[in-house]
């Protein structure tokens, strides 16, 4: 039996920005929240102890990757992903759909689902709405995402309309598909609004999903290569059609200023590989923007990455040492920048929540945006 | 001015095995001790916090590597290696000589020192006994090693005799060379006994060095490719000629059973890359021998790496998860095995010290050796 153990409580709102609490089988999640990405069951370069230490409430794991390796059965035998990965707070798993379209060799896409060859050993597999939920039940995540079709960007209206039709069809199949998690604990289900840059398709998709009724709603098909303005429009076209008493999750976002802008547009949940991925290129987030610590200007810079930052890296090491580690390909270098970046996002979200609580979010948004320099071309290239 | 701040106290001995205390400018080191290797100013894959957490008393750093990158001046400007690397316990630095002979492109070797091109950018540099001490003073390590000539293995007696002559010559130059550490704190100086497999050369080298008088004595030219039996003979030929009231250090050793055997032969200090290097190949140390965690037999093995082990990896994760991380090239995999292996060595040394304290070392040695399976061919190949 599939049952819901969690509820979303809207604690306070200021304009469209919202302060909330989401109950899950592995604890309460205060929103707005940023979820570090643990693609293969590990947030790259950091340990669960370190995630816990920076106040991480929930992480994301990728169903497709875990399904391919080590395989669902291993994780199920281990007692679920929490036990396997040594993480006892909340986990959201995606449906696997996005990776099937972006990473695997897609063979055939029908109304049943996707036939593909995985990217590791090329084995032929099928993933549809039921399979995606079955795998997520075996993983025992706290939040399962529905299988959807994410159209590429750009795509013509007909292509996007077809993706919306299939997303709604698969949502109704999912709605009627019962699962039992490996842990016996409850699992929330979030549906995904597609519709690309077409406001009427976003509205139709949102309305159809809301009518079926799910525990939360994600906005998908964003951060797939579109200009930032398009991203904001896609969210603005979806959000008014989502219920106030359910969490909203913008998938795959984003840069800190984008997260702030999305909170201003009523979004509660975020995930993004940027803090961990950029860290491995030596790029650190600060209130003023990005620093590439491999730059020669940091060779004899004995200041911390960011003054006043309470993270382990900034409390104990200087830019010159971290630069040395990065240049010398020492693992500790990546670790320290990753810790700093994840701490930066955690602090950003704590700041956002505190601001909303005090009806001060619009000022927070203004001052954050004024100070944070969005990435210039050079940084984009390092991604 | 170069002055000695540390002394060695021989607390207890059982046969040749010794329990001691070595005072350094960054704390007391209980011996026998194993020093994790932080070649480039970082013990690979672990943080100072983690080293501290497992009771690490002293680490080794490589003068040659730090001299080449980031360069002595940067570390001196940072206030020394302790501050640069965020490590506030003891550090021993080697002299750089071993790497000049093994890693750099050696151009010319004279009685003055070595002219070579470094392995990073090919720059031409000179390193001699004075330069090696000057660099180590700028690094501010607690124990500096004298510049020596380490002959290859095998080498004929004439070659080895020449290396001993030069090692003694350089020791006398070193003895008369004063330095001032960047921190102003005292720095101990250890001389290195060479002599290959020739007992009379070992004796002559030891006698010559002891006559000059240093704070400690290392046995060099071991673990350079010779059979294990030769290694034991080299130590047995050197040790009787070293003073009882000074620490003895066997350089670059070794496998756990070799460490135990060396303690039985009167050695106090050890360093080796094996626990960190083998970890990065997925190989874990246990009381029964080595495990290669990438082996298929651990795919669904939900036990810890070693039952009863108190390390973070064994307390929180199973073999199947660590295997998954290693196969998926996740950094956390290397981190967990490295933590376990360094913890294994730290525990081994704690066990050795406790056994000597209780006059139980000969029993400890017997039972450890009976249980620990020395590496078979398969494991040798993974190195």
C-alpha cells in the first residue's frame, strides 16, 4: 500500500515567497530548501557527517544512476538507500526520466515508457511510470518523482504539447500504481509540470496534475539550456496554477541569484549540481560572486575563501593552500571547496528563511542581488 | 641559531622493542609511531580534522615536492607548513634527496649536492646538504632529515661505499650549518644510515654519524625494492650501532607485519604510503590481511570492512556501499578506505605500545603475525 506520511505546512508568506515545513519519513524539512545532489548515492566529495554538520535537511539521489549501478536489488537488500548510503535524513529521488533522455542511448519512446541502453554497460532496459515508482519504492526515498517526458530546449509547440500529453498520461498511470517502500515508511509523490516556454501548455499541465492530486509539484523542463529569462517565465506560467498548500520544486536550479528569484516567485525546493561540480573545477561561491581558486592571484593569498564564513575550509585554511591542493590534484582541495560551496548554499537558504520569517525577504533579495556578481563568460566556460 | 627543543625519553623496553616519548615543538610523540605521508602537504584524501580524530601524532611531508610546488617562499610567507596546511601537531620533513634520485631528472651529482630538473616544470635546481636544511627551516617542520645519498638496490659494494662516504660528508656539512626556523621554534635533526646490504658499511656509517651526534637516526636505503629478508638484515646491521637514548626511524616502511618485525628489532618510527596508496586502489587493511573492496564478492556484502573497527567508515558504511562508490569513481569511496587504513595503522601502533608497556610484545608479535596474511601476488600487482 502506498500511503502519505508527510504534510506541508505553510508557516508564513511574504508576497509570493513562502516559509514552510514539509514532514517526511526521515524528518521535517524547512523550506525554502536546497537539496545537494548525490547522483550515485553520494554527494560528490563529502561525507554524510559533513552534510549533517552544515545543516543539510534533504539530499537528492538519481534513480537512473542507482538503477544502473549498483542496481535496485542491492540497495533493496541493504534495507534501502538511507541505510546503504549512511544518510538518515530525507532523500528525494528523481524518476530517472531526465537521464534516460539526456544520458542513455534512447531506443524507443512510446506511451508505455522508454526503451534504452544504459550508459555504463549498454544493457537494454525499459523504464515507464510504474517501473520508476517501483524502483523508488525499493530505494525507499522519502519523496518520489513521477516519470515524465522532459522536452528539449528549444522545441516547437507540437513537440512540447506531445510531451505534456504523455506526462499527464503517465501521471494518471502513476496515480493508480501502488507501491510498498522497502522500509515500510511512507513516501511522498511529486508530479512534474512540463510545457516548455508555452504558458498555456504549462497551465494545462499544472491543472491536469493538480486535478489528480499529488503531495507536491515540480516545475520541470527548466535549466535545460534556455536563457535565464525563459526560465523565470516558465516558472511564472506554472506557479499560479499550483495549490498553496503543497510544496513547489524547481528542478535542477540553480545559481544563487536564480534561487533567490525563484523563491520570490513562490518556489520552495531546489536542487543543483553547481556547488559540487564547480567546486571540482576550483570555483568557490561567495556573497560577491564566484572565485576561481586556481587563478594565479591566489598563490600567496593567506585569507580564507570568504571572510567570516563558518565552514571548515574557511575556518582552517587559506586560499593559497587550497590553490596549492587544487594545482597539485590533491583530493583535499576538491573536498574543501565542495564543503565551502555547500555551506554557502545552506547559509543562503537559512538567510532566505530568516528573511521571510521577518517579512524582510524583499530587502534580502535586493541586497543579495546587488552584491552577487552573476557569472561572466569565463566562469560559464569552466562549467 | 639552530637549537634542539626536543628530547627522547625511553620509557620502557622489552627485548629490543622500545616504548618512548619524543618531545617536539608541536607536542609529544609516543613511540613506536607510524607517520602518515602528506607528500604535498596533505595526507592524501583525508583532512587534518580526520587525522586528529584517529589520534595521529605526527605526519611526514616531502621537502622536494613542497620545494617544487608551491615553493618554499609561499609556505614561509604563510608562516610555515603547520599554518599553511592547518596541522598543529608534529611534522617530520624528509631531506628531498630520495626524490631527487627517484623522481627528478638528475643532471649531475657531486660532493656539493645534486643538480636536477624538477618533475613538474623541468626547472633546473640545485639541492645540497645546506639547501635541504634551509628549506626545512623555512617549512618549519619539527624534525628535519639530513641530505643523504640513497644508493639503488641492488648496487655493488663500491657504489654503496661511495654513497656512505658522501652521506657522512654531507652530515658533517649539515652539522656545521645553522638555520633558523620560520616559526622560531626548535627543529630536531635526524641523520640517515646508509650502507645497503653491506653490514660493515652500515656499521661504519652509523658509527660516523653517531660520533657527530644528532637528535635521531634513520635507517635509509630500505624498502627500495629489496627482498624483505634483506630489509631486516639492513636494520639488524645498523641498529646495534645506534644509541639507546635517541629515536630510530626506518624510512618508507612498511606493511603491518614489517612494522611489527621492525619494532622487534628496536625501531621507533615509521612512515609509508601504503595505507593511503592502497586505499585509492580499493584495498583495505584488516587483522587478517588485505581486502580488495572492488572484488565482485563484496557486491552484496552488508558487513563493515572490518567487524569491531571503530573508524568512521566501519561504523557507518558497509562493504557493498564502499565497493559501489569505488566502482562509480566517487571520491567518498577513496576517502572511506583511506580513513579505515590509517585508522588500522594507528590502532596497530596503539596495540604495539600497549603490549610493550605490559611486557607482552613478544606475544603480540606472534599472534599478529599468525593472523595477518602477507600480501599474495595478486595484491602486489595492485600496488
